[in-house]
C-alpha cells in the first residue's frame, strides 16, 4: 500500500471529516516549518508535506476511495479507471460517458490546505510568519516563594514540584513532574527572584517560558525587617524605665540574646545592638543592626499614698 495516510494523521479508517480536520490541525501546529527552528526545518518541511498530502487524500471522497482500494501506488499511477467509470463501478452502474477523462492524482499545495484550515495569514498570529527559524518566547511565569524570616536569616534549601507539558521523542504531548532545587541564601530580601530558564509548558513554535520564583517574607511574631536591620517593639513599665531591666531575646538562629537596660528609658526610646540584624547577602560575614523600640507603660491610677511617696523620692530630681 505504500504510505499509510491514516497512520500519518493518527486516525482510524472510519475517521469523519471533523476527525481529519482536528488531526491535521494538531499536527500542522507542530510541524509547520515556520514553527520550528532552522536546525529542524528540513525535517519539519518533509513531515508537514506528508501531513498535508494525507489530509488532502483522506478528506477528498474520490481520492480516499481510490486510496482505500489501490493504495498510494495505485492512487498516484495512471492506471485507475476514469472517474465516472470508478464512480459507476462503486455504485454498480453499467453506463458511463465514453469520453470521460481518466483519473489523475493532483495533490493540493500544502500552504493552500493550511490557509483553508487556519484562515488567511492576516487573521493568524503574526509571530507565526517570522523569518525562518525564528521563534518567539513565551512571557515569564512568576510564582511566589514564601519564606520565614528564619529561612532568610540562616538560609535554607527548598524543593519545588513543577508540572509542565512537554513533547516526547515521538512529538506526543505529555505531562511531566520535575523537582526544582532552590537554595535560599542568608540575607535574601523580599522580591529576590530565582529564574529557571525554559521550564514552562512546551508549545509548538514557542520557546518555553522562564519560571521565576519571587521571595515573599512571611510575617514574624517578634521581629520585623527593615532593610538589613531587625526591629523589635517592647513595652516596659514606668518602674522598669526608671530603675532598669534586662531583656532576653531568642534570635532567629536560636541564640539567647541578653540586653541590659541600665539607662533611664524615655518614651519611644530606641536601643541599637550592632551586628545582630539580618545577614547582608552581598557582604558575607556582615550583618545589620538589631533595633529595640521601647515604649513606656504608665500606671492608669495612683493612690494618694503612692503619689506622696513619688513626690518624696522624685521631688528633688530635675
């Protein structure tokens, strides 16, 4: 039989016109020469012509009948009875015009078939008709990468699962899962981007998109980040503000930081502990500062005795 047109289009022998169109469209989108890089252009051109010829034959009732009876060799030979005689033979009729022309295989132009199925060029994606071998790249796809403040302080290795559509060796579309390793460096900030080139879905004629993970900082119950500094808000009593206090803080890497308050604390006072902020990613070994913002809680009421005692103790203090 020669070439198997049904196999080329991946349809069965009972395929209807709609089945043929769908099969042709799917394969043409993959193998049209303008949708393939220059390195594969010759292969794509040959496959595109075979796909077009298969659709031309199977979508034409007369060509399909001859092909089903005589195969590709018979279809393309000059030994087929004339078209009317063939038609009459198929329908058990005895008479046909003696001057009817014999059937000759006249394949349609592959680009004409494509335009018929997909519409005129001006109504299609203009990027399809780029210069030979040119392919446009899909826009990047951004995904949030939530990180705790501890992760951004110490650094951490994460694994992200990615599902995407890819074409296998036989050009069949399938879904694959990949694990992308992500190495969070100490000191990375909100908005830091990590790019995995061409890890998006594969589509005919399009370079897969870059997959970009964008760092997002989760809220922390104690610390707030300000650039490379860490902020902690603490409230102390009036007594503690006047007489002193020792604050214990658990750092983001699990250490206990002891901070003595020996001076008198004014409202909205700030204590700076150097080199206890966030690591500076571009300057290994260096950190920002820890800034303690202290507010003073005043008593809501005092007894007469307490007031008198305060006057006695503080009366001479300017």
